[in-house]
């Protein structure tokens, strides 16, 4: 297969557009969305259950291994999903490559930085 050929109708049916990436980005965004549903429901329910708790009770809850793992999973899925979504928005609505490429890179870096900051905060709380 040559690199410079145009996508055929068969390529389109296989999800292979001009970038040859297929539906991987779309699929990953859907998987993170599905993962976020139970994680977000769990987190919202847990926050409501601890709404009237004092600081010590909340810290005790955060130090439970299951809670720590679920919050870290929530942060990873949340910020990965956010980065994927923002990338799609930028690619669809920013047409100048001089702006598009730095914007995509910037949103990905900010997403990673926010995820790392959240994970570090959770781990410091859990093990601190």
C-alpha cells in the first residue's frame, strides 16, 4: 500500500479516513465515557454520604484503599476523556494549523498536569 493514495470507499467502510487512524479516538472516548458513569455516580453518592461528616471522617474515608483506587481511576478517566473531547473540538473548529497544533498540545499537557496534580493530592492524603 502506498502512502500517498487517496482513501477508497472500502477504507471509509473500515473507518480508515485520510489519516488512517480509524475509529480509535472515537472508541477511546466512548470507553472513557462509559467508565466515567459508574465512577461519577459512586463519587457523587460518596460525597453526599459524607456531606455532614467532619474533616477527620472524610480523611479516614479517603485513606481507605478502595476509595483511593477509585478516585485515582476517576481522575485518570476524567482528564483523559476531557483531553480527547477538547482535541476533537479544536480539530473541528480551529482551521489554522499554526493555532491548532499548539492548542491540541497545550490542552493535552494541561490535562496531564491536572490529572497528576489530582493523583498526587489523593496519594498524599491517603499515605500522609
